[in-house]
C-alpha cells in the first residue's frame, strides 16, 4: 500500500498549460476540487524535484494541443515520469535516470486493489472511473450529490504497467447514488456492491489452467464470490509447493483466506453435511457436473455447462445436455432447466429439484443405473412387455406387449431425425469433458454413462397399431404362455403339423420361386364356424414361436385399392422386419371370388393376391365363408385347416380348460370344485368357444356385483338366459346358423 499512498500525494502543476485531453488519462487526479488551489505549490515543487511532469486536470479539460508531435512528446514525458518514479523512487532529474529506464528490479509477487464507479446518471460523467482509494460523497451544484473517485487511475492497463509485481488485481465496484438536490444528509458513504478479479500474470493464468476441472478463460475476469476458485481450492493448495507456480499462487491464497475464508469454509462444511442454503447455492454446481433432475414420475441425469442465479435470486437457471438416441447413435441434446431456490435456512441437497449426483440417495442412483442399462439393452429391436401409464398418462397398460424399435420409429417419423435437435456443446479439452459427443450402438457404453440414458422410449402397440412414448423403467420381459397351444381343442395330428410348420419356418433355408423373392412365406388358412378356435390358434402359434402377433382386420385396411395396397405393404414390411406372425382375421372381403359386376372388389382381390405373393413371413388367414373364396387363392395357401363344429366332448374340454385357468389365477375367487361337478350338463349346451367364455365372464361379473364367490348358481342363471335367447333366434329364423351357412354354401 506504500505505492498507493505515494500516488495519492501527487498534486497538480502551478502553471497553466494548453494540453490535449489525452494527457489527462496519464496522470492521477487530485482528491477533490476544493484542494486544488492549496496544493498547487506543493505539487509543483514535488514535480520539479522528481523530474516528472503533472498536468492540471482543469487545464487539461480546456486546453488544446494542435500538433501531434507535441501530444506525443507530452505522453512521452508522462511515461518517463512514472517509469523513473517506479524504478528507484529518487528525486533526481530525468537526465540522471536515462540509463536505468529499461532496468526492472526483482520483486515479490503481490496483488492490487482498485475501485470502480458504476453510474447511469447523465450529468455525472464518471461511469467506469477507476481509483486507488474508495470513492467518497461529493456535492456537485449542477447534478446534485454524487460519489467521486479519489486518487484516480487513467486505465486498468496503465495501472498494470506501473505495478508489474501484481499477479492479479481486485476491482471493487461501487454504484453511484441518485441525484439529491436539497438534502445532502441523505447520502452516506457508498459500499462495494460487487467485485471482480483480473488475472494479470501469465504464470498465474497457467497455474489456474493446470488445476481447472472445467474450461478456464484466462482472458476473462472472475466474478465474486469466485465460484471457480472455490471449486479448485484443493488443486491450488496442491500446487502451493511447486517452485514455478507456488510464488504466484501465494498472493491469491492470501487474498482468498482474508476475504472469503470463512464463507468458503462454511460452504464446505454445509455441503459435507448434505445441506445448502441460498448463500451457497451457486457454489454447489459447476460446469461439466452431472446432476439429477426430479420429475413427476421419475428422475433424469444431466450434464450442466452453465448455471446462473437471477439478480433477484428467484430462479436458478441451468444449461447443459443429455443423451438422446436416434436408432444408430447416442448424441448430445441441449437441455435447459431451472428451479426456484429455497427460502431462508438450510435444506437437504438431495431434496432440491436439481441436485448434484454425488448427493443423490443410494436408491435413487441405483434406479438410474438400472434404468439406463435397460435402455441400452433395448437400443436395438426388442419385443417386450409393459405395465404402467404411458408418458402422457392417456392410458394405463397391464402386461401389454410392445415392439421397441427406435430405428423403425425414426424411419416412420423423419421429422424427428433433424440434426438441429442435437447439441454441439463439447469441451475440446478431454481433461475437462470426459464424455464422447457420440456413441454408436455397436460400441461399448462408457463407464458411468448408463445414468445419462433417456428415461423414455417409443414402443409400437400391436393391438392399437400406434407408437406410444413409454417409461423405460416400466418394461419387463414377456412371460410366454406355452400352455395355450396345448389347450387348443384340436386333434393331435393337426397340432403336430402346425407346430412343425412354425418351427421349420423359423429356421428354413429360402427356396425362391423362378422370380427371386416370391413364395418364401408360410400362408396358412384356418376356416370353420365361429368360435371353434381359429383366432386362438393364431395367438397360440405366436406364443410357441415367441414372436409378435400383428393382427389386421378389414377395418384397419380400408376399401380403396390404393389405400389397401399402401397399408398392406407397410404391414408386410413391419411383419418382415419384426419377424411377426401376421394374422389377417375375417379376411373374407379380400378372398371372395371376383365377378364382372363389382370392379372395386376385384381390384381389392388383385392387390391382396399380389402382396401375398412376396410376403416372406408367417401369415395366418381366418375365415368362416370359405365357400366364397376366389380360385386364385387356393394355389397361394400352403396349408388349410378346417375346424369342425364343437362336439359334446370338445365343449367339455373347453369348459375344463377355463376352469383350470381360473383355478391357477390368484385373482379369481370361484368354487371350482362345484363348477366341475356340473361340467357334463354344461357340455350338453350347444355353445361355441366364444360363447362359453362370455358365459363365464358374465357369471363372474354377477358374482362380484353380489359380492359373492363365483359358484354354480351364478353360472346356471347366465346359462338359462343364454339358452332362452338362442331358442328365440332359432324360432324366428326357422333354422340354426350352421344350417343357414350350408344352404348358402358358405362353409
């Protein structure tokens, strides 16, 4: 501070000179205008003895120097004055110091402090003014009261040149008071509102870059409360004993201990205990840090690149990135988040809506790891099961099956593939940013990256024929029902043939037709009366083959030839890509014989024939009107299986199968033994498989309504009602459904 006191003793020259305004920027001004007259003689004496040149601030504002050479000479004189005064502090003339001007004596590294005024009042003319000493209040007749700098510094660069021993400079900012014309007592000494630190020494810049765990801009100023320095205190301490960096780090450590030691120690203690308050909230976060963001249904991990607390401290904003998957690569995607800071007092860090992952609860971290690994396991095509709400909470699924295939989803939704959605944020220094900007699906996932996986993924609902965004954590493996095929009411020879066809088709070598790509599919026709098990057969075939069942009806396809071909082509493509068992249920409309009168239906049949020719998967057609089939379909169907009407024996088997399933289910409350005693009577009723199932469902609902256990009384009541309805229909029509179908030659 000795140099600062010497600088404050400088006074203006006694003689008025015409000088350029630029000269003012190279001299320290007097403390106040009131002292100018009394100080001029002393100032003049001091300047003559030292060989320097000082300019009156009043004259410099009004004087004019016309020649550039005169201005250059004046600036040269000013520089000589400061150089010689700084080098040896002697009072000898300029001539005696010429030989020593370029010599710099060794000095101990230190730091300096400056004060800066921030003012938006038009008539004060001192915005960004720098001074060695803190500003004081001053009354200006034309602009009210204001604060005024003492011992001014022309510029930061000028101050740095005069003090090469300073490794860094602390600049304390002061805000000027509003104009007050009538009551000067209202203006008090202004206090520092903010502070910044300028790293001057290249050696100190290199030292800070050495310890930096995120990008450090040596050419930028550090803002109080110096979160960067707080985050790297341990690294700074580790370099204190270094012969190269230690001397320049010592002044920095001294400054931090004196000005921020208590604050930093309090923050470290609080963080170690798992708590934080508003004062230290910003210190809790740093660039390249992994954080956990809490959502309504789940939590997600992010990497933050920037964070900032608003001036009013009502919002902490974050910028960063997370990984998204496009079916081929994981790529960075920009992320923006914010949270409302808590009020006064401490709060558990793990309770913050956004908190560092090192403060996450153990179960929370384990959940993120498990979910991330599950997502990575589903990065390629997988047929899986889902239980829970979808992301939009539109529907709750229970053991629903979905095809997860991000590549196909992106292909069907090209708007979602825009590269503009991906982030280019990436620190070029691997020391700072360990995460790759892109991870191919064939690469091994880097350690720890599983927590950064997306929490949602799109799956295709094969029942509703639509893509749904789903929570990754709600997926689970499919429990294939192998018993379903064994419970089919078919003779063993037919079952064996069906199973053989399915097993061989999955592993068979292609045998192309004369035209490549034709005739490699397995097309099976199941025909017979309603309720005899045709659709159930297709469903059980998918179970034993462990393949997705893609069910298509006439309502899905449409009736226009162009729409039909477009839809069937897409369905056949998905069936091939996903290796589905494709079920075309009730395909009568597309299989009926062509006639000369109905051209539209003819075009539909032609389209269907052409599409079937090139399908390479398993296609099952069901129909109860086989008598109307077009002749061209016969050669395209590899196997046709007829389902006879149910006999008493087959009906008894169906009833027993349903009773067994109810007995195995933990959710059913039924008196199975009582129901089984009546099975012979039940088998005599002329019912198909679908009617038997409906009767049991109705009886169960009746029992639940009465809050009773399902028994024979409930089922008997339903059977009587159903029998009455069937007798009435037969009486009205004069024949049964089977009699009518035979007369019409439908089957």
